[in-house]
C-alpha cells in the first residue's frame, strides 16, 4: 500500500530510516541521504535536552536536509505528561509523529497533529511475538488510535516468530512497518521490505534496539535485493515540510 511521508512515496520501493540520537550535523545527514538513507527518525528522548532545543535543531535540519523526518519520544525517564506535551509540539515540525500504542494521552497529541503530518502508532513487545490474533488486535487498536502507519516491533524467540510476523506483514492490508527484534530477528531488518514493510530502520550512531543493524549495512542489502532502489528517480528526493 502506497502512502506519502512529506514528498517521499512509501510502498513503491523499500526505504531506510536512519535513527538520529544526538545533534548530528546536517551536512553529515545530507551525505547519508546521498548514500541511501531516505528518512530520519529524531529520537528526542535520547538527546538529553529540553524540547525547545530539539525543535531548534529540527528547524535547522529541515532547512538543510532534503529528507522527511519522524519525531518520537520514548519513555526513557520522560514522564507521561511531559511526553504528551513535547510530542504535541514536536508534531508541528516533522512529517510523521510516532506515538506508542495504548498511551492514555494519545488523543491530546493526535488532535494537535497538522493535516499534512502522518501519525504512526507503534507497538514494541520486548518479551515475544504475538500470535496472529494478537497481531490483528494490534492493527485494530492502532487504527482506533488514528494511525496512518502501524509499526510492530516484537522480540523473536524462535524462527517461527520471525516467519509469522513476515507472513502477517505480507497479508496485512494496512500500511505497516514490521521488525523482529533480537539476534534471531535480525534478518527481518533487511528482508521485511520484501514482505511489504514500508521501511526498515538502521542506526547511524549506535544500536538503540536489540538486533539492529547499521543503516550502511541495511542499505547495501536492500540495494542488492532491489536493484532498482539505487536508480529510482524519486529516491532521496523528499522535500521539506
């Protein structure tokens, strides 16, 4: 299923999201775009700075880097009330805001999201991978939480966990990003797009999730699996918000 994040089309060819967990220089980010990073996820909770400082940084990035931005704030010591306030503010400066499934304050954030900003609702299960009924339940609850994109990241405790999530990704009729976490799930970081995952993540500084590969490694694999990725005229041409 195709959907646009900013001016970048998702669903036509696999995309790579690089995770920004510090004040990465925009010049370096522009170089990474030329190398194949399509999207940047700003992990504001890892910056160790107030939201005003993060927004000031994002505004600079938007001026200098031609790629869409995802903004998110995981718990990491940031209390619920502050997370809701910060995400609502962050949503005005990014192309997509990532809100965790089931947080009690989700509506206050979604109601403040601009019309041209996507809402991604994400579920992270660090204990295991739900069965098919559980996976369907996640999708249904995410849609009820006004998701434009659904993200499911689940720990793989056996090979069957990986293949179940991949099959679910292939059969799901909604815009989906799927990740199997942990050593057994690492293969999904490069093959999930073959099953319809809209994009996959790679770290730019250090891994922030179990089994995560570097963006460089993910890009190399996807360019091998999808020879058209490197010559796609729309690749890495996302405009500013």
